[in-house]
């Protein structure tokens, strides 16, 4: 039902979303067109596989930036399953009625990090179901915004590995997105920010148990670290 209403309202929600990113935020990404072509080639080479998009995390709107940079409006109209589902914290995005409405249309499943076991289990069940249905899922394996401004491997959450472990055919993509002027974490990027973006396929070893979940998660984290090294080497 949430997917249905999101698609039905895309005709106005999509242009509004682009307006906010482009005009209000003034954000841009020089690599956008090239990365979109790369993503199309990857998806064409791996048809029918569930996609898990894993990214670094520095601002509260990273998932919105990724959606805008990776997909044009026409693509989302024709392939709404590519509009990634996100997993925001209820405390941050679920208290304000307007924000909650926009998150509903923007394909979000809330999680309560400090909530009950039952609440977290329900959120996880929803994400797992959507993943098996071929929907794109966007997660931040660091579990929150990096306080150091760099990929925080030590904060990795192994639930990401469990999602891949439960659906071994998953195509894992790592994305590194960062404002050129972004030194530390922040709530929003500064207005007029120009972003660096990179995208890679991340091969993940599949093995059972908690150890297997850790190995998958660390493969993703190491991929993000390598992309970050490329970013800083390029900047230097």
C-alpha cells in the first residue's frame, strides 16, 4: 500500500523533490551522468537480483542525495522499484506530521534504535520482505553519521551482513558520496555544495552464522574505505 501511494504521488512528489535538491539546496554532482550510465550497465548485467545500496554517512539527507544523483525522474517513473527504500530513525524523521507524510511517500521504513526488541524485529521484517520482492534498499552500515568525517569501520552494524546472508543472490553496491567542502558530519550539507560520487559492485563472501554476517559487513566497509581513499587522493 505504501509503495502504491508513493508511486501514485510521484507525479508531484518527484518534481518537488528535485526542486528542493536543485533550487533550495543548490546541490550539484559533476559525476552524476557517468555514474547513472555505470549503474544502468551494472543492473543490465545482473537482471532480477535484489539490490542493496550501502553508503557512507555524513549528513541527514544522504539518502535523498543518492536517490537524486543515481536516478533521473523518467527512470523512477518506469522503474519505481529502483527508488530506494530507506531506514530512518523514528526520533529524527517520524515526530513531525509533515515529515512523516513525506517519508511515507518517499518509501521509508522507520526504525527505533532505542525501541523495543519487538519494534526492531518488525522493522527488520519489513525491510527483509521488501528486499526479497526486488525493491532497492539503501542502508548506512556505519549505523549513523560518522563523527570523525571518515568511514567509521569500528561502528559497523552487522545487520547489513544478515540481510545479504538471508538473500544470497543480493547485488551489493557501495556508494561514496561527499560534499567537496564537507570536513565533518553535519545535519545538512552547506547550500550550493558540489558533491563527489563513486559507485562500485561489492563482492561479498557468503558464509553462515554471526561470523559470516561480520565478514559480509566488513567487506562492505572496506569497499567504502577504499573509495574514500580514492576521494582524498584525487583531492590532493
